[in-house]
C-alpha cells in the first residue's frame, strides 16, 4: 500500500500520489499519460496532474489498481 508520507517529490497536491516504492515500470504512464509523468533524475513516476473529469479519474484508478508494487495511492482528498 502506498504511503502518503513518502510521496515522490514532484507529485502535485491532491487525491492521487506516487510514493518512493515506485519501480519506474511505466504502467501508470501508459495507462493514464495525462495524469502521470516521469522524474528523469530520480527514475520514478509522479502525479503530474490530478484527474479533472470522469475519464481521467477512471484512468488514474486503473493505473492505481494495476501498479505492481502498489506505489500509487489515493488519500481521499
């Protein structure tokens, strides 16, 4: 389970986040490219933008559910 106290530094504030357990597998960026970005320096994903509509929300949820190391969290904000 993702740890909201261990978010990757580039995550924008809001409901979804990525923590430092990310293994940079690219699944979230493939599933929800408008939501997730890649921190080239750290080699991890981050939330570049919070979902703004139902389609983006569904994609972010799909990415969270598919994350192999459960690095994506939803803190309910």
